[in-house]
C-alpha cells in the first residue's frame, strides 16, 4: 500500500477543495458521492462480469459491445464514469493494462487502484518489459502468446477479460467469480484452478 | 460503444498506417497532453476509432474544448525500445490531431 498522505499534501488538498467550492465547480456533496461510488466498487464486480461472460453468451455479447452497460447490469454505478473497454485474452494474445501518464483505472468496477499500479516502477516497466513484469508476478505464458500492453491514456478505462481456465467445466458463475482476481482483470495474473 | 461519435467523422479507418507527430509541446510552455513520449514520431496502425471526446489539452486549462476523434493505435513493441519480443505490441489511445498519414 502507498504511504498515507503527508500533512502538507492534506493542507494543499483542503485549499484546493475550498477554491473549487468557492468557484462553484464542485461541492462537498459531490465529492462524498464520488467517494461512496468508489468505496462501494470492488474487484468482485469485475469478477462477476467475467464469470457471467464465461457462462452467458448474451452477456458476453453485451460486454464486448458496450462495457458500461454490462458493468451497470452487474451492479456497478457507471453514471459519470468514463467509457469502459474490454480486452479479451485469447490462446494467442494476452493483455496487460497500464497507465503510463498517471493512474487511470476502472474504479467504477474495481474500486481504488492498488499502490503498485500507481508506482513509477510498474508504469515504466509494464510498457517496456512486460514479460519481465509478468514473470515477477509468477505469470507464465506459452511462448507463442503475444503480449499486448494497453496504455490507458485518455477517455476509456480498460478491463481484461481473461480466458476461462481448463478444469472449470460445469462450474457455477459464483464459483467461477471466486477465481477471478483483481490482478487478472488488470492482466498481471491469470485465473488459476488450485 | 456509447461514446459520442457526433461532431467529427473519423479521418482514419481501421488498418490505416499512421505516424504520431514528433512534437514536444512541453518544451514550449505549460501544457497537458495525453500522448506518451515513447510513441512520438513512431509508426503505428489504427485499430479502430473510439469516438469523439473533448480535447483534454483544452479541458485542463478550462478553455472551450472541441470534440476530437480518439483512436486505438497499435505499435510494434521492439522498435520502440530496441528490445523485447517480436510480435508483442503496445496499444495506445491517441487523439486525431496527433496523427499523420504514414
């Protein structure tokens, strides 16, 4: 986890909020609402979306066509959220999401980004040596799998749709959702059957 | 996708070869740009238009922000860094005014 903000940062934040308030650009209520939406979100929403896409062809089609609508259908609050794009892993292609410019992250369905996602190390290395990064995560890909790094630079947020692992035939959506982790939705890991 | 596609029709179609402008506005003064340094001047291929969005370069300074087409553009990874595995790629969201025909 990242270190707690310093007193100086908090003082600066307070002044910024006061200035935005004074200009009528944002209210305390709006800030509290946005925080509540992010607090409510958790990787469980993303996991539910993946498990449903694996088991329900109509939902899969919706997810690939309109990520925001699919997220709403899974219980995420997408009002005011950026567009949601879905990156489907295949036997020949693995996606890894990074935001090299800042820390863009699909908060509406995964909650707050983990500290490592915002670190300079991850942001600079994921885009340059993704295979080394994945290896450090213990994520082994077959030699013929191409890696596509997706740099989240603008108005979309991206989630990975991982491949359903072998050995999960006949599993319920609930059981499947339990093996889809936050890290698999970012692409640094893949779902595993223990 | 539900992104607004009004205002401007995309200039580039999926598959178009493009070059990212080799431009460095940060050397000329304060700015906010969403085009990473490592793709500037690089050849890429349009994957698809993503819709039109208010230009963040204006939004950041509270200026009127006309909608600009945004694209997913694909780059081969090894030529960018002079290392890496052939076939690996980087896909980046880039606004149309940063792209030229290649």
